[in-house]
C-alpha cells in the first residue's frame, strides 16, 4: 500500500485477499496451529521460519491489523497488545531493565506516569522526568550513562501539551538512544512522529483507532531506522545472543527493520502475555477503516468547542493547541497542520467544586473514564485518571485539581456546545 494515500491505507491497508478469499480480514479464532512435522514446528521455535504456533505470541488476524498500523505510521514492523498501557510497558521494557534509566516528559497520561515512576521503579528502572518545554541544554542534563530511551506523548493526556518531537529526537540520538512517542491522540492521520525523528511509536488503540469504545487494545510500531548495532553496548538484549532462543542475536538476524518488534514479540509477549485477542483486532480494524474521516470531525468539533469555551466568562483557561492563543500553537502548526484531536481541557472559575457541578449537569456528554470516542464524554482527571498523583505531580503534569477534560465525539458541534452551555448555567448556582 506504499503507493496509496493514507486515507486509502486506512480502508485497505494490511490485508490483500487472494482469489476467492474473504474480502474482510478473517478472524482466526484459534489458540494453536497445525504442522505436518515436528521439524517444521521446531524451526518456528528457533526463529528460523515464519509462521504461527501459539496465539499468545502471534495470530494472523492481529498481524493483518498490525501491518495496517505500521503502514499508516510509515514503520517497518508492528505488533498489537492487550492495551495501550501494555504497549508502553513493552516498548520501554524492551529497551530498559534493572539498573537502567529512562528520560520521560512529565506531561503524560497519569497511568503511564505511574507505570514508569512506580511499577518500573520496583523493577529497578530509574526515571528522570523533564518538562515537555525543556531546552536542549535541560534535556541533555537529564541523561545518565545508563539512559536507554526517551519517552513522551505527541499530545499529552489531559494537559494537551505538544511535544517538540524533533528536539527530543535530536537530543536522544546525540546520546545514542531512541525516542519513543505515544501517538494516541493525533493518530497517524494528524501526525506521523517518524517523519520528525522518533524511533518507536505506541498507541492505545482503545481510543481513536477503535473509536467506538468496543475493544481495549494497544500497538507498538518500529520505524526501522534506529541502528542498534551502532550502540550495541547500550542494548545487549538486542545486540548479544539470547540464550532462550539458542543464541539468536536479534539485531543481526532481523536487522534494524525487524529486531525491535521481533524481540518484543518472541521474548516479552512469550513471557508476559498481554496479547490482543483476534476478535478485538477485528473490531479495531473496523474502526481503522473510518479513522481518516472521524479524525477530521473530531478535530473540527474540538476546535469549535475550544473557541466557545475561550470566549465564555466562567472559563478560566482553555488548553487546545488549535487555538491561536495556546502556548503550543506554533508547535501544533509544525507537527499537526491537519488538526490535533477532539480533546479539550479547561479550568472553570471555582476550581474542583465548579468542575463537579459542571460534570453533573451535562446531559448529552457522558461522564466516563474514557476519551477519543465517537460519542462525547468528560471527566475531572485529578479525581479519576490522575487520582494517585500528588499535588506536586499533578502540577508537573499540567493537571490542576479543577481541570475538566472533554472529549468531543463526532456529533453535531452545535449540540455539544448547547449541552456545555446549559451545564455552565448550573455552575452559577
């Protein structure tokens, strides 16, 4: 599909049926696969032949969808996981283990913050969080001899800051490590981080890629551009023999284009599970087929709501990079010229109490622990998704206690604005 536009790839990428084969991707609902000889199966376990032997590692349905996502991002290989959280963990743990160090933007999703700062810390991985607006000098200062990667979100959830991908990539590469970018909010329709120097991209496919709140999932995509062997001392897991596979060296056997995803699949997925089921992958593909159409409407609705809120007297601040007044607008024009997403965050005069009244008064927009859905929803992150973070951590992440996050779906914008209008009337009481 390399000769086709991104729109066409959304619809037809990843799977090309042969003569008399299903037009839609088939759901291979099987845990196992049959082979004619033990030798044939043994070659799979030695990574000497391509194929499937157990769906915890790979499944044809999953691979069709992963291939489509790789094509959309412009990568060389991809894999599906059971959730976006699993995708971020696998991507980072594939690079950094006990005794290693990660540099990460502090302006990231609360669940990912806890994953890195708490759970991975228990596994011996140290992290230094940096401001997403950090200068090149400040970023350089965060590195240590054992730093293995840099992590950030294209558009942070829910602070809606925009990562300077090219700058973060430049600094990461100067220290011989890859940049990992969570591209969930803009999706490859609105931003392709590989074009700006990122090396690995992750997604919570549960969000816009699925788009209908029907299937939890995640994805990891490799650009195929990072030269692992050039930094072999930093990445022994990729550049030295893996004794659990009879001494295969991933970077030598599979090259830059396939080493990262192969290791992540045959080693981490083998040992930790977290695979996506073929039914979920099938539903994800249905969402991907309309992604290019939905993102345009999500972005248009987000901008319309943001402009309305910006002009409302009860609103203290609005975060939406599409607004000319937004501090990240210049970066958005660079990285997100087609639009950002449908998520808007804002503070009401009156703080957390006003936010609670506003949410309770909504009628069309639902209160949900979700975002990036065809149906609009809202929540107060400090009380929900970021509840485990301290006040200091909330501040660093750009998530004040009274922040409201509204995810604009694909409904008529006038109906969304009408619901927000009537809800704001209740805040006056």
